[in-house]
C-alpha cells in the first residue's frame, strides 16, 4: 500500500471502527497527519493565527482514532486500548510497540486479514 492509497482508505473509512488495518495503512496515515500538521503550523506562524492547524487536527481526529482501532484489531486487541495514549510515556511506548507488530496472519475475532 502506498501513501496515497493509505490516506484515501482512511478517509473512505472515516468513522469505521470495525475491521482491520495493516501496518502501512496506519503508518502512512500517521505520516500524512504529521506532515500536514507541520505544514499548517508553519503557515499559522507566518500568518500569525492558529486556526488552520487546529481545524486540521480536529478534522483528522476521528479518522485517526478509527485507523488506530482497526490497527489494534489487526493484532487481536480491542480498540479501547487506544486509551493507553493518556498514560504518559509508558502508555505511548506500549502503543507504538503494538503499532509496529505484524498483524495476525489468520482471521481473528475482528475479521479476516486485510487484503494486501
């Protein structure tokens, strides 16, 4: 899966918390989120406002949560584990560790493996 396909998939599944997401889908969308935030932060600084980066973050909140939940489903964990992000350092390290793990090769309780 390439960058454009991953971002398009995440926007097509804007609020879909069911199913599974492979690693490339999750990480390409995370890169899109970071690059977009950085670019708009620079524009905000140049214009002296905070509106663009804030609106971008709000617009991507729901699809980011959805792809995070689907990524956790791919390794056999519930999407509720996303709440670990609120535990400083330890929770964030655990979430990153889980996000880099390969998905279950067979079907699990969240569905069949995503198509390559």
